[in-house]
C-alpha cells in the first residue's frame, strides 16, 4: 500500500528535544498507533497502556494474549505486522531528506499587561513524501490490517493531525492512495468493525483518561473570501507580534505567499483565557471554584512547559491554505467526554456553539469573518 502525504502545516516527527529536521518513521508510527488506539476505544475495545501494563505475547495463547493495537503494531514477543518505508514521490527511492526548516520564534503579546511569550515553531510545511506499507511476514498485513491503517490515516487527514506537537498546530496533512486498488480493496468501516470483533484479543483494564473517539469533537474553520493572514495583519492587527529566527536570533521577513501561518498559539491562549473565567463553567447551584477550574484547565489544555505541551486534550491547528480551493483554513479538535468534569463539558459545548465559538476564534486571530463547520456527531459520521 502506497500513501502520499502532503503536509499542509509543518510535520513534526522528531523527539521532544530533536531539531525536527527530518521525517522519521518512528514518529509517524507512534502517531498512527495513538490514533488507532483512539479508534479502537471508540469501537469498544481496550488497547493496553504500553507505559503501565503492556501486553506480553504468550505463544500458547497466541493473538488472544495481546490487545488489538499490539496485534498490529507489535509488543514484546510479537513483531509489528507490517513494515514501513518513507520514499520520495517522484522516483520511489528511500527518503533521506534533511528539511531546511528554520525554527522561528512566534511572540504572542498579552494585551492586558503587554508581556510577550514565545514559541519555537518550524516555519514551512515539508514537501510531499510517500509511505510504503508491506507485510512483515507471510499472512500479515491482510485486508483487516490494511483497513485499520487506511481508516486511521483517513481520520487523521480529515479530522486530526499526524506526528507530534499536533496540539500546537503541526501535522495537518493531505493523504492520497497512490493506486486505486489500495482504495477499493480496503474493507469498509462496517466490514472492518465486524472482522476485528471476530479476532480474539486481550482487553486491557479500562483507561478512561485516554483518547477515545466516542469523546471526539471538533470544527473545520474557513476564513471568509479575501480574509487572509498577510503581513499587514501580522504586524498591525494580529495578536502575534513578530517572527524571529530561533537559531540565529534575527528577525525573519514575512514570506510573500505563505501557505501556512503559525497562528495556533493565539487560539490556544484565547481558549485558556476562556477556561479561566469561572462564569463559563456552570455547576449545579452556581459556578465552579477558581482553584478547581485551574486544575481542570491544566488537565484539559496540558502544561506548557518550555516548548512542550504534553497531555493536552485540545488540538489547535495553524492556519493553512487548502490546495484545491485556495482558501485559508484551520481546525480545532478535542477529546472531551460529555459527562466529564464540568470544564470538559463546558468546553465541549463551546466548541459546538455555532455563535460563541466563531466569535472566540475571530477575536483570537484578529481575522473576520470566518465560518465554522462542526465535525459529525457520533462515530459513524467520521468514517462513512
Ligand atoms: Zn497491547
């Protein structure tokens, strides 16, 4: 199976300390597994937590001894059922491309106190590349395995993001099958669900805190005709105040025809601000307490320590230009249980509010008008 990937915002596949200057298989595999696990949970399966209670393959029990995620991606004693090779689109040679992607600092100014905060972000989306999937050994990467990967990739392309730092804007990708057979051979989501359900697998202990597609909400955002994040906006009206080359510490000129703008920090800041207002989070008999809200806000948005935003359940993309219609877009998506903590439920309602949420985005970006289209409701809407 050959899949072409075109990054629309920079793809980050390095480790947390890495410089992010090449595309790594490990980063793509890790992200695929993360989304696949969310899809499994949304379908009533319980993949294991590799850090806490990983599966251990027992030869006498076979596949039944390990969870569905380990059956596809491998674990101790059981090898991954497919191999992956990253290749160049034009000649199918192995990808060995250092990305000339300077890291820039984006500064965000707090209008109330004038203080700046900076983020290091890669600047440009990478060129297209392809992922080649092959069976690891005879009998593996069958139709069910193939469908597991293909449906996961479709979810990522249409509603999510690939790689790391996806909560901070990276990893919006366009994905296409290189051959029609890959497209038509794949099991439908209904067939996939049935086939997977018939495979014996270990059900790990419930991990309610982990991403589950049953809790998935989000929006696609499109800027109005003619509304664009040009240099004038960036310098004069936007809350993002300047770009600086993080390695050489000098100001970066605003590109002439950008296809992506590192705007996610501004939207994340606005969401954090919304989650600081106790009146936004009603509880029976009044509003939530300040300390309780702070705790829930950290659980939802993650801790921004240095350059990492680990543990965020809310993902905000940068603004990017869609190839087909040449319009500026962005997406916000989140894993928020409807019956979760009060702040989770309140934020979930905000994301689905057709009036309040566009207003919040227009304020955060300093760009209007924009239109907001909610993601489908319920799992079946995501994978027709
Ligand atoms: Zn497992």
